[in-house]
C-alpha cells in the first residue's frame, strides 16, 4: 500500500534513515553518500513501499520530458548506486526487488518520524513531489580551505550557472566512491579518478580541474552548486567503483551542477586489467554527451587499448597515493611501490612515469642537490616514453629535468609538448612559471601561475607562489595581504609562512618576520628552505648568534643527508657576508642546484647584483641579469 505523510520527514527502514528535506541518507547515524538522481529514485521507491513501480513511472517522475540522458543507462546507474549504498544484492534483495521487464519494488518495512513533534516513528506516505536537495561529500578539514581559497581566487574563477550541454567547457572529476570497505579498493577508486582526470585533460576544448583541488570533495555533505562555484566549473563527474575479484564495475555520471541535472550516466563491467582502457572510453562518452568535437589525434589517443597487469596496477595506484602526499617519506614510499609495480609488469609505462615524478620531486621536497635524482628521473621518463610516446606525465618530467639542468631551450620545447598533449595539466603551467621567472619574465610567470591556479584552484602551493610574485616585483604590501588571506584559511602550509617571513623582512618588520619563519620551521623542520630562511631572517634582524646556530644546524644536517650550499649562502647573505655568500653560491652552481637560476628575480640577492662574480654566475646558467 502507499503511505501518506509529510514532506519534511525522516523515513526509517532497516538500519537506514532518509531525511527527505535535506536529501541525506544515513546508516546507524553515519552519512552515506548517494548522488541526486539515485536519491530521488530511492525516495520514490520508498514512498511506494510494497508496490511495483514501473520503469515508465520512474522516467516520468524523475527524468521528465526535457532530459537528454539515455534513460535506460541512467536508471541502471541509479539502481546500482542505491544497491551499493544499501549493501543490497539483486540476486538476494533485502530492499529493492527487480521485477523483470517491468520495474522495481521496495520490499523492506518503512516507517517515518516528523522532524518536529513526536519523535516516535509512524507509518506514513511521503509527499509525491520529487526531492530537489542534493548534497556532495567534502572533508571537514578541507572545508575552510575550499571556501577561503575560492574567495582568494575570485579574480580568475568565474561563477557557474546552469548551461546547455553543448556550452559545458569546464569539468571537475570528484573522487570516485568505493562500494566496498577494503583498503585496496580505496586505492583503486583513487586511481580511477586520477586516470579519468588525465584522459579528460587530453581534450583541448575542456578545462579539467586538477585532482589536488577535486580530491578535497570526499566527505561529508555539501551541495553540488557550491562545489562547482568553488572550482569554477560548469559540470561535475562523479562515480563509484565496485570490485569483485579481478572484475570491476565502474558507474559514472555527468551532472550540470548548477541546474542539478544529470546529463549522462553509464556503468561498465571490466577486468581490472582493462581499467586504463576504460577511462579513455568514458572520456569519449562524456565528450559526446556535451557535444565536444574531438580531433582525430584525440579520438585516436582516447581509443588506445592499455591493458595492465592487475597486481602491477595496484602497486602503481598505491605509489601515486604516497607521491601525492608531497613529503620526503611519501616520495620514498612511492618509489618503492612503483618499483614493485615494474617488477610485476616491466612494460608498464605509467609506473615508469610515476618513478620519474618521484625522483624529479626529490630536490624540491628535500632541498638537496638535484644531480643524482634528476639522472634517475630522466632515465625513468625515457623508459616510459619508449613504451608510450604520448604519456604526458613522462614528458612533463623531462621538461622539469631540462629546466632544473638549465637547458632552457629544451625545457621550452618540452613544456609546449605537454600543453599539446594535455592542456589541463596544472603542474606543467606552474613549472613553466618557474622557467619564466628564471628568464626574468616575472609578469609572464604570474600569468602562467594564474593558469595553474585556475586548473587547481584549491592548491595552497600554487596560491602561495602566486601571492609571493608581487613581492618579486616590489609590491610587498600586496604579497603580504594575499599571503595572510591564505594563512587565514590554511595556517598549516609551511611555505606560505616562509614567504610571509621574507616579505616582512623585506619591509623591515623583523618581529613579524621571525614569528612567521619560526612557524614555517615548526611545521616542517625537514625542509631546508624553511630552515635557511629562518637563518636569513635572524641575520637581517641582527641576531647573529641565532643565525650562526642555524648554520651549525645545517652543518649537522649535512653529516646525515645532502644539503645544498645554497642554504648556507642564504644565511650568510642575511648576516651581510657577501663574499661568503658568493662562495657558497658558486658551490651551489657546481651542485647544479635546481633553484639557483631564480636568484636573479629574488629580492634578497639584490645586494649582489653589481658584483662581477654574481654576473658571471648568471651568465654561466644562461639566465638574464
């Protein structure tokens, strides 16, 4: 029978509770993620518990006449998502029974309690109107950063409105859900998300948000329209992964977030070994749904078969998980997992690219000389490209290696190749900004870093670099203003504190500079840039003994790890010892320390610019002076 009741009710069945006013599903009090279309289908079935609900009735009420979505695929996607959320089975159902060639029946007992008044559950019949509330999952830790960085970035992110399908030109892929509780399946879901972002990024007509920003939106609830506005996109892609042995089912849907309208959905059953090939197929389907015309090259690339050894792929996605931590320990664990992946599949190009990424990032994450790690990065990237010549991750590593090796013409050529292969590869825009800084093209560097921020709008790393650029042009007040805004939203990023310390020192406000520099070291005492900056600020503030202690700290560190002479030079510069600073800079040149070329736009090195040894140093590095 059909129940009668109030629209604002909490509906109970089994261990679950549906809040039809908020659009939320909970199990034993814990929020369960369920996208908007599946939630509406579940609400309709629950409302008519015990009765058959035909596919035509579902289509008329939920999809309506104006949809362009393939209804059959959309409904199958919704039912799969519902069963995954409820832990239900089509073969032995507890909640949703399939009625062959007809529709579905909700077979569990249903009760509901009004939100106000007597809290005792009573049988009811919910209102007939479809639900209109939609909630997405986002981490509490990332919530303030999401909102705040969106405010900082308003000058390059446009607001989102409901748009026609053929007007959608920007997309964010939200983290795919795992419909099991196995840790290995979490890695698989993350790997599926990353792979789809990369494949969609190949489409020049689309702007695809970087995983760094989209990965924040995992748990708990937040409306889709808000997410789209914060990321500055027209549409969201979300999905789920269900693994059973060596088989995997991937369900995907594309949503016009501002209009809360499903544009397209589908489900795919594949072996784990075909997971990479599948992502190209999904990307082509999304392009077709929003009427994006693919070039012959893009069509060919997205149609390639990329079979992979399942065990090797598991090691690879775990390696990417550690690499994304952007820590020294994370990089080491990433290398270990990429090597294990290659031991299972020596022809796995992505694992070579992951290894190259990890080695190329070591000088940045450790502040150590680059020579050894860059040789390994170049070798791994070359092996990846020998297998897959269009693998953008490997081409970008070669661009970074050329940049860090001061081979500027080669770096320029390779970065342009990256942009051809994947116009949405955010890291390349940021790295190219570094190249432009070395070329003393600070305004151009700002423009390209801003593009990186557009693709990765919630990256504190990119936002901090962009906020520091005005200081390099002499606009210290503007840098301080922007850096303080970022810290108000995410006070835990050490580089932001370090940049703020340098800006305050440049303005002669040494108490504030020391507070910021000390905080940066507290947050990451392994980062030699933060340690060296503290020593520099001590020197500028006249605290010679403290600066000397920092020098001793660097010497002690050098007994156990690689420490570039650059950091000693920076502290000596703060102490006013220009000749000693130059001696150490020349040692850093012999080390080929990757950061050295941007001293020509670093205000702290301005006192050296009239020195002939300094000019010779810039000339040998091939940078303007």
